[in-house]
C-alpha cells in the first residue's frame, strides 16, 4: 500500500491494521485526516478486506485529537477546513462496508474519541481515559461527537462528558456503553484482531448488509427499515457467497468466501 501521513497500515489476512503514529500523542493533522479518508476508501474498494482495526502507537495515547496549535491564531479558514477534513475522514470511516474495531490503548480525547466513535466496536484497556474536552478551550466536538456519543450512552452521559468536561475510565466506559469490552493492559490489539478474525468467518456481503440495516435503525423509523431488511435478504440470493454459505453448512465444511 501507499504511504499515509501519520498512519501505518498492515494487512493480516482479511483484516487491515491501522496505527495512528504521530508521537507523542497521535494528534490529527490536516494531512493525516486527508490520508485517513483516502486509506479507508482504498480499503473499502478492496474486496479482500473484511474488517479493519484502529489503534494508537505507544502505550499512553490512542489519540489526543487535534493539535490545538492549529487554532491558536483564530483563523476562520483553518477552522472551517479542519472541521471539514475531520468530518469527511470520520464519516468515511463510519461508512466502511466492513467491520471497524477501535483498540483503545490509552487516552482517547477530542478527535481521538470521535474516531473511535466512528468505529463499529470499541475495546479499551485499563489505562484508557475517554472524553470530549473541547469546550474547556472554547471549542466543540466537530467530528460527530455531539451526534454519535448520545446514540451510544444516552443524553445524560453525553451531557456529562461534553457539557461538564467529564472524562471516563475504561470501567465507566463499559458500564455506560461507550465501549463494548475491556481487557487487561496491552491486550486491546490482540482482542480486536481476534474479533476481526471472527468477522472473517461470516459472509462479507451479509455483514455489509447487516451493518447498513443496523445503522439505519438509528436514523429511520422501524417501519421504513423492515421492508429494506426483507429486500436485502432476497438480494443476497444473487451472490456467490449465499450459495457457498448454505452449501458449506449442508456439506459440514468451512465456507470459502469470495465477497461476490
């Protein structure tokens, strides 16, 4: 694969491992956001990639979000472009057809938490601290934080985290539904990769359809989604994977997915 600013990518079977790598705090830059969007688009077009895992380099930070030095001059143009870059990158990540898993191995603050919120599943280590502290410096979360966080944890906790500036640890995050699992120190990446491997046991086309339907449940009334659910079920019968999946089950063998 090509080079990406402040990002490394490694293929492990049907999983792409993306590591945010901008020491010391893995902050986001304009170029890093542009390249994250480009990378996710390339992975989305690669039919051999079924899942991606996102983590941070080092042992202290998953990501501390944007480098505040970018906003020190109060430049409206810089603010507008960075907000757009954040939105485009994280919305592209959220729309990835496969399963995205965040291995939160440290502080996830501001845009660092927002990129985790754009993933499908979050796994946290004990040293993780999660928060959206933008209002403490006169800003607000502009990369989906005010929208995705309430959908996960409810309005009350979203207001505590955003309006009161409260940070939560891994145990609290699990209790309120901000993360789906906690693991021992240093084990989030291995657990995320194992979960991504589980994704590979399922039809990637079926998974993509299911993800679209689950995401739709947040945005549309159930009455609108139920016909779509039935329609997508029938559409699966146009795929090679549907025939392979049923055939493998009846023949008592492991299916060989082709994502077609």
